[in-house]
């Protein structure tokens, strides 16, 4: 009985293995003056167009001699059976750079990953309405393709679908498209116009990066998120209308859009991520609503045409490099919601004349105002406890500088190279870094309430009169033997 049962099981397994082997068949079919390779599903009588497998190189996924005009048939007769062609498989025509035209039948529902990638000679292609899926990088590097239709059944443009299609000039999306994937149209250098569908909710990272001919963008109100570097270096972009449902503008989303003149950020936005508008050198006007609570590093860095901006009182910190080298900026008012000014936040704002720092600010970061060489009007409030390295280096700062009695730390080179004549330092200061007042060549009088001269790592030059409490004159003179010390 056991022997009979074993034989039965082995027979069933053998039959199953045999059926498995014949369910899918790989073979070519002669069509006119060319051959196409297919994966035949014998059970369902459907076929998938695939690549030519090399008998020598098992890793090879390319046709060796496919060129010119190719038509994929709707049905293929193979060994007496008619197979319906439903799919163009992964890598099917990848690298066929002499392929100029491809006709796809309306039986095809899927164009799979990398299926036509690198077909640089392809100039003509019509995707039938039967197609409901286009895979990753399906048309990547089709550098000769000038136009493309997207069927109404497509809901997602996958990552890299049209990356490097450098001759593509326009794209119209059907209303069915809800998301555009990462790098979907990256480096489409001649793409001038894009009509986004109203159903669109997401634009992925680098989706339109380096689309240098793109002039105008209207993002529909259905979009809630713009990915990182989505429109990175779209250098011709001059008009931008953002979605009223947008909550986040991604990292470096519009970096290098040098022809962008104005941006009106909608009231739905809560976060503008790092570098979002960096190097938008033509940007003159920006409106930031009170809904924005967070801005990343260098959001407006190197926006050299920006002359003024209102920071909303919903913001609690000025992040690092926020306005770094905004050389056109002449004045700035920091709202009283802000508690800290980040490193290099106004560095190199060479035309900045005045800054209003509120009493809410407790720290001024490293190099916060370095090289703001026209900055002559600034008041450090008595809420500030620390002034960072090089914070006001090479600023004018007017004739008189009063350090408030809330300050405990002055960083190295904090006021180095400033044009101040008179300086007042309170006894609250417990730490003064190297060169804090180095090269303040116009400085003539220092009023210092600090009782312990050892706090200083540098001495003031001989031509500066240092005024200290009477009871401290002796200790100062013994420490600063060449300085002019007087008591008050």
C-alpha cells in the first residue's frame, strides 16, 4: 500500500513539473523582415514581448539587430495556437538605439520596467488606451522622442519613466494621474509646458529636475506635497502658481530657478524645507503666510535680488543660512516669536543696513551677520545670552556698541573688524573668545564692568582707553601692562 502511494505521489509531481515546464515558453517569431521574442503563456494563451537572450552571455538583455519601424502584432501564431499580446516585458527593447518607430497594439495593458530604455533613435510612439501601467524608467533615455501621449487609464507616472527624454517638448496628463514619481521627467531639457491634472496629489523628488526650458507651472489645488528637488534648476521658470492645499515644499524644490521673480506661498503651507529657493537669483518678492512654522537651512540662500521680506510671527527660529548672501536685502524685521538666530543666517548680506532684533531672541549664532559691511543700525536686546563666533564680523554697527547685561558669552571674532568707536561690556559676561574685538581700528574707549581681566584672551591696543571699576584698576594694570587703564 505504501509503495503504491509513493508511486502515485511521484507520478503527480512528475506531471505537475511537466505542466510547469510547458506553461511558459520562450521563443522567437518571424515577423516580416525581423524577429520578435516572446514569453508565451500556454495556459492562458497570452504573450509578452521580451528581449533576445544571448546563448553566450546570459546577462545580455538586448536585441542584436532590431532597427527602423517595428510593429508589435495584436496576436501571434505559435505552433498552431493564437496568442494575444498583452504585455511589453522588462527590458524588452532596452538599448535598441536604431529603433525609430514602434506601433503598440490595443491588446497591450502593461509596458514594464526599462522596456524601451535607451532607445535613442525612437521618434514616434503612440501608447494605446488599453495600457494601464507604465513601469519604472520605461522610456528613460529615449532622447529622440518629441511627444508622448499618456492613456486615460494611467493613475501613476512611475520613477524615471521619461528621464533623459531630452527632445520632449510638452506633456499633457489625463485626469486619471494622481502621482508623478521620482525623476519621472528629470533632464527633459526641451520640455516647455506641462499641464497637470486636477486629480494630482503628489509630485515626487526630482520629478522635473533640470527641465531647463520649462517656463510656467501651475500646480493644481489637489497637490499636497512637492518633493525634494522637484523643479531643481528649471532655469527658464518665470511663473509659479502653487496649490492651495500644499502643506510642504521639499528640500531644494526650486533651487537654481534663476528667472523666478515672485513667489506667493499659500496659507496651507506649514513647512518650507532646506534650500527650497536657494540660488533663485532673480527672486524679488516672496510672501510667507503665518501658517509656516518651520523653515529649513538656507531656504533663500543666494537670492541676490531679494530686497525685503516679512518673516511671519509663526516662526520661532531663524535657521542657519536662511538669507545667506542675499546681497540685495536692505532691511529685516525679526518677529518677536523668534528665540534664536542661526549660524550664517544673514551672512554676506552686503546691502543690509538695519536689523530689528526682538526681546525674544536669546542666542545669535556663529557668523550670523558676518560681512554685512553696511549694517550700521542694530540693537542687541537684553534677552540675548550668547553671541556666536564671528557673529558681527566686518559690520559697521555705528559709533557705539552696548553689550546688554544678559549676555554671558561672546564668541571668538564676534565683533572683529567692526567700525565701532565706543564699547560697553557688562559684568554678566563670563567668557570672551579669541579676537572678539580684533581689528576694531576706530575703537577708542571701552567701558568694561568685568572685574576679572583673565576672562579676556586678547588685550586691547595701546591707543584704546579701557575704563574699569576703580577697585579693579590695579588687577587690570598688572595683567595688561601696556594698556591704558582708568577707573570709574
